[in-house]
C-alpha cells in the first residue's frame, strides 16, 4: 500500500498558487512596460508662441532606461510646452546609434557592433503622441573633448591657438576647424543622417556651432589664409577685423552647407539656432548669425539670455540688434532655470516669461528640463504651472 507523504502533498498544493503569483507578477510587469501616459490637450496659448525646453543627453537616456519617457513628455504637454530640444550630439558621441560617428572614431570594438538602444526614436514617438515638436539639438557643435575617440583619431581636424594649444582656457575643450573639408563633411553627414532617418521637426545648433576667437592658427587654416592673401601669414592679433571676418566666413559657409543639405532631405524641417547675443557671438566666437538670417539659413532663433537679475535680463531684451532681427524671423528667448540642486523659483521664471512677452518676442525656451520639468514635479494645481492662461 503506497504511503502518502504529507510534505509532497503540501508541495503539490503550493504549485498552482506559485504559478498564479508568478503569472500575476509577469502580467503586472508587462502592463507597466507597455502602458502609455494618456495624450494631453494643449491650451490655445500653446499654439501661439514658442514654448520650448532643452533636455540633456543624460536626462533623455535616464528617462528612456527607466521607462518613464512617456510620463516625462506627457508632463511637458500638461505644462503647455510645444517644443522639445533633446541633446543628440555631446562629448563626441550621439544619443542615437550613428554609423557616422563610429566611422569617424576609427574604432572597431565588439560592443559597437551590438544593437544599440535608440532613445531618440522613443523621444520622437512620445513627443508626437503629445503633439509636441521634437527638434534634435546638436549641443556640442564644433566643440569636441580632446580625449574623445574622434579627436584622437583626427588630430588634424582640430584647430589651435597662436601658441599651438588645442584646448581652450575656459573649459579645456578642443574645437573642430570649420575650414577643414573633412570636418565639414563629417558634421554635415552627422546632421543629415538624423534628418533622413527620423521624422524630426527640425534641427538645432547653438553657441557651440562656432569657434573661440583665439583659434584658427592651425597649419591647415594658416595655409588657406596664405593662399588667399599672397602668402601673407594671419595677423598675430586674434581680434584683427579682417582676420575675424575671414574665419567667420568659414563658419558661415559650413552653416550654409548644413542648412541646404537638411532642407534637401526634409524640406519642412525647421533650421533652428540657439546662440548668444549677436555682437558677443561674432566678437568672441566668430558666429555671424545675424548674417545667417540675411542669407535665409535660419527659420527660428532662440537667444540665450541667461541672467538671474531681473534688471540685467530686461536690459538684454532691449538689445537693438536683437530687436532688429526679430522682424525677419521668429526670435525667442532662452531662460536659464538654474542648477539641478538649486533651481530658480517658479515666480522668478514667470517674471522672466512676462518680460519676454512684454518685449514682444516669439516665445521662450528653458534650460533645462532637468531643473524645470523633472518627471516627478507634476503640477498639482494650475498655480504650479508656468503658463496660466
């Protein structure tokens, strides 16, 4: 007669319960993974002015890998923002998989051949679900870390100062030489590749799409200058007017090439720029962006006016050249919302937005999302919002 072991009976009775619990956990994980934040209805004011925010590559990647991206973009829509500028080119790398960068890096490592996640694709899907424009922000522009794989592989792409330094004194960064044809091709390919592969609403360059005025004394640029000036060497004074204009013209030529190439593959794409004030940009970074407007290269400009004092902020908005260019294309104002650990108060941000509106600019953009619209900072009431129409 078989013996009935109580322990085995208990184990058999537990199996259905364990299976059900495991199934419940799997179902819950699947729901949490696939659930999407509902779409948000924008207010009427969101369609009449530019309301943007910059998102760093770190913020974008964090939201992607924590599966909170849908919630983060929905929160922007709840705040009545209509434009997101995520950083896709930073520190010699891209947010998205890029064969252009891999080829320029001259590396062939195993991990680079493995499939890469694509936060940009997910950002686009969520932004368009919420009727928010997504304009990739090529944050680093001509700036490149000297220790990056691209800089190491192509030292001839870098410009230098008169004393031979390839790093600036402000932040220790190196800078691509805008006159070098291989640099021009690399940056054009980098940006056009995004315009071809993704349904973006535009592209944005900023104050780093430039070169510090102390640079331009590398061997390639000197040779080009001598060819244009009967063998004469460049002036030793980096601020010599003709020398400044000659170098600035090469940045303009590169901007022309990029704008034309982007529009050729995506005619409806907005070509956006987020520079410093016109005179400062030209005199310190060879960025003659008011001329770019005259040449029809830009569709919108978001000028960085990062001032914490109300009087200084208002004074910058009255800049004569700034007021002049806004009659040609939409000009919005970039507002700095402070560092992550000590962001500006909501009231101070609102005051600056009011200054912009009273000065009749096209809108605002906030730097950056991490200090203004971090995903857990949902507005509990209308009074918690920046825009309160």
